[in-house]
C-alpha cells in the first residue's frame, strides 16, 4: 500500500513549484490531494491571505471527503532588500503570503484535526529562515516565523495526535527561484548561490516533495516540531577548495 493511501491532503501553492510537485507525489502515494493557488491548474483559486476563502476550502474538503489528514503550506513569494529600501507595502506582501497565509491555513485545518484527533502539517520554510542572507529582510523574517509557528503548533497540539514539521529547502529550481537568479544583473549572485550547494546543483521540486511525503506519512509518526533541512549541503559549512584535485 502507498504510504499516503486514502489520506486527504490540502496543498497550497499547488499550481507550480514545490506545491505542484507535492500534489503529484502525494497522489502517486495514494492521497487525495486538493490544491490551492492564485493561478494554475488547481482545485481552488484562493489567495492564502483570504481567511474566509481558506475556511470555505477546508469546509468543502471535509464535506466532500469526511476528513482533512494532511496540510502542506507551500504558497510563498520572494521579496525583500536592505531594510531602508523595503516599503511597508512590500514587507506586508511578503509577510502576508509566507507567514500570515501559513497561519490562516493552519488555523482552520487544526480546527478539523482537533475533531479527528489526528493530522500532519508540513510547512515549507527555507534555509533562509535559519540563517540570514544579504538583503533577505522580509523573506528571511517570514520564513523564520514559519519555523517557530510550526514548533508552537507541535507543542500545542501534540497531545491531540497532530504533528507539525517544517522543511527548509536550499535553492530549488522553481519559477520563484528562476525569477530571481535569471534576472539581469544577477549572474554573480547565481554563481555564488550555486557554488554554496555542496552537491554542485540546485534541488528539484520533486526532491522536496519526497521529504514532504515522508513527514506526512506514518513513517514519521515520532517526528514533530522539527525543521528538516534539505539544501544540498548549503548550510553544512564552508568549502574553500583545498581538496578539489580528487
């Protein structure tokens, strides 16, 4: 039997990138995956900042399938800069999608999971939520918030059979990353970022989806409150090139 057989999953950001890959992987693993995004071929066109819309989606899922077993919060946007150059509107946009949107989905999902006394939440954070990056400001702050939000959910609801974990990817080849590294003038940044990945490449969305499927499954039944790094060795440490001859 597939590891997510008959689980009912809500996946935000499901129109592309990591969210889209999670939807495909979860379905391959036997789950019923319901996708949410503001664009793309998804089940619900909803902005995750729309609390009433998110509440309706959760209610519709439960009405149609009788449960909500898994949530994957993969909706996210890039943005930031040195703080003196970041407008309040830009700060609110990044925090709104990445952190407030994650909070709203968790809030309404947890209400159903409490009724069931079971559930698994997987929030997509970033290694930039663990360590700072030049000009990261809003994005870094939002992803760090996702990690601590995840940990508090794990603390608050563990006795009710609800697990919560975060994934912290490095650079993953998604439209979000491409929009950044392929922009004019970003060649130096792209080379430096690629070199920081000890495997010598960016990740693929399917590789993060595999981690999400594990965390959502019974194979991770004793894993909660964890921020799992999947970054191709980006945060392992420095590699100054002393032994590149072998």
